[in-house]
C-alpha cells in the first residue's frame, strides 16, 4: 500500500510528462472562453448566459458587479469615493468642479461645470478683437496679449502678433 502511494506521489510531483499539454490548475481566458488545465489537458468552457465574463482567477463568472464596495469592477465607471483618479475635465475637456459616483457606480457630472476659460478643439487663433492670440489645449483657453499690436494669421496658418502700424 505504501509503495502505491509513493508511486502516485512521485507521478504527481514529477508531472509525468507523458502527453501533458499544460500544468494542472492553470487557467487562461481567450475570447471569453475559460481554458482550464485538468490532468494535463486543456478543458474549454465558453462563458455565456449566467456567467458571461471570463476571469483568469475564477473562470466564468457573473457579470454582476458589487457596486458599493469601493472597488471598480466589470461595467462600473466608479465605486463610492473611488473615481479611478478621474476629474470633471477627464469626462469632458474644459469642465471643473466635483465629479461624483452615483448609486449605480456610474460617473455623476452634476457637480461639474464648464470653466470660464474652457474651449473646444485644440489649436490657436486670433481673438475676436485681434488684440491677442487664443490658444486651446486640453479644453482650456489661454490668451497671449499682443501688447498693443494686432494678431494676424501668418501664411502657415499660425497666428502671430505684429507691432501696431
């Protein structure tokens, strides 16, 4: 009896490389299929219906998240105070204020507002009164005064200040 147990233990410990494709217990997710190594062979389990998401630690799991636990999971954009480092300006360029997370673990922008110096597309142009250059970057507008000169569009399409004539 002891001899049989020793032989079985040796086979298990050495891995018995006879036709083993994988290491038992290994799991990977490929195209939403949980591939688990059992007895040295891959066993594929497609994730669907009640357990549609493949997780390499747990195999096919439910798509339900645990909103309210402070951990951003699956379809959650945030969870409680955990906004994943996001701010209003990350949701929409030019926004400032307080970004929040609602009870469905989705971002709540009700505390966000357009900044007074917000702008649309990145780029530069002359101001409406041609007294400064307006530069938009990352949703925020900055102005560079022409100091009494006039803003004109150069041939290359880039605005520049020229001294008053």
